[in-house]
């Protein structure tokens, strides 16, 4: 995490570069200007990612050439090693962490070997990809695990594979070995040190009413791990709300222009919105404060103005008894606190008081 900020913000460029290095470089610059912690792309070998006849998702069909296959779309958006290097160097120049989501084991190893990425993001589509999860854990890097489309049981299975990969050597684990790794002290420690679990709704854009942010509470309570949000809703309300519910990491797609052609532009923030999201998150963090119920620094000066003191409601002569008829409560609050009202009732005035004069 950067500085004293508690929420790690990932600006998801994804494939919004549209295959253009000029666009990719500008996306990095926009992310830096917005004040995020890292910018993330996607690393895949299209031939290993999808079959030639695999269909597109509905949202991809709506936002790209309907006659173009998923395989053709991915080939167009695949980054070469040289392009990865250009992007990573530009991230370094902009003082941003470079991250990327690998979709196969070779791509994951490439990111670690060539760019020493500090974390590996595992996309929601790979939640049930046991072999890939195991290979990624064996790289020894912390991971960000998205859980879109998953059940709680599938999340536990994925964490079991990661735990096994972090603490064991075998390449063909049995179900019992996975369970044992997940249940072991070493396995739990490895998960605690390395894994952030992201709630995610895999739809682009996702309806606000489907955001279901309480799932973050379920994940946190179930696995005792840091929890965050990979958000696909429109606007910035949901990620800011997620921070208020304890998200430690926010991931959000962004673009230079939502009208650009491509599968993810429509569900992305534009530059000014990305900046506003970062500011909203930082404000939410500041607003959370501490759990201690004490006056804040600005409140001290307002206490005597807003609170009240014991006062005479009519003329009180020296030696007269204080009663509910001659003793009342009015501002300002720099005199005797009204909590002592009952203590004063029935006592004898040690001096005379004019109406509205504070009674000491």
C-alpha cells in the first residue's frame, strides 16, 4: 500500500488499449494522473485461451463486430512481449505498479520472470481452473483472487489449491491433500500472507441491484482474509460504498472514451470519473476514522456553543432554595453542566442571581 492509505486501487486498463501502444501509454498516464496505486492489463496467448468456435459473451457481441469470433477478437487484443515491455517501462516512468492478469501458466511465469510483478491477479474465469491456480501459487507471489460467477464452495476449493501450492510440492494433489493443506496452520498462514479475495459480479456493466456488497462480509467471515471488490457497475458509488464496508482493494475498469469500440469500454470509467473515484475512496477512508467515541478536534470549540449550563430562570435571592421553578438550562455550555441539575435542586443559593445568569 502507498503511504498511509489503506485501500489499494487498481485501475483496470485490461484490453481497452485496442491493440494500440499509443492508447496503452495514454491509459497509463491517465491512471497516474488519477492517483491510483497500479494499472493492470491482461496477458494471454489467444491460441491457448479459447477454441476457434468459442462464442462471445452477449456484452462482447454488442460492443464489437458481431461477425468477429471470440478467437479473432482476442488475437487482435493480444499484447506481444515487446508491447508488455513498453507498457511496463511507461508504468515505471509514471511511478505506477504494473500488473497484469495472466490467463495461462506460461503467461503468469512470463510476468514474474520478465517484470517481477509484485502480485498476480487471477480473473474470475479462472476460479475453477485448478491447474492454473496451482502453477500460480508455485511462483511464490501474492495473488488477488476474483470470485465472480462463483459459489462460496468454489472459492474454498480455489483457496485450497492455492494453499497446497504455497506449502506443498506435489503436482497431482488429491482432494484430501487439498483439504489438508487448506486446514493446516501452514496453509492458513500462507493464505493470510498472500491472498486478497475480491467479490465480483461478472457482467459488463453490472446492474447496481446485483452488486450485493454484503458478500464481502460473507467472504471475510468465511476465510478471515483481506477482501476487496472488482467492480463492473456504472459510476463510482459502488466502489466507494465497498470501501466503507471494509474493502482493502478496489479494481475498476477505465478507458479514455466509453464510445470506443471494444468489449470493455462501455463498462469503464472515463478519466475524470476515475479521478473522482480515487478522491471518493480517499475521502471515505478519512471519514472512517477510528472506533473511539471522543470529540474530534473541530468539535472542541463547538461544545460551549452548542451545549447548555444551569441558569436562573428568575431572580434568585441569596439564601433562597433552588427549585424547578427558578433553576433551568440554557446556552452557552461553559458553566455548570446540566447533568448536575438534580444535585442542585433543594440546595441554598450562596449568592443572588439575575434571570439567565449561570448558577455556580
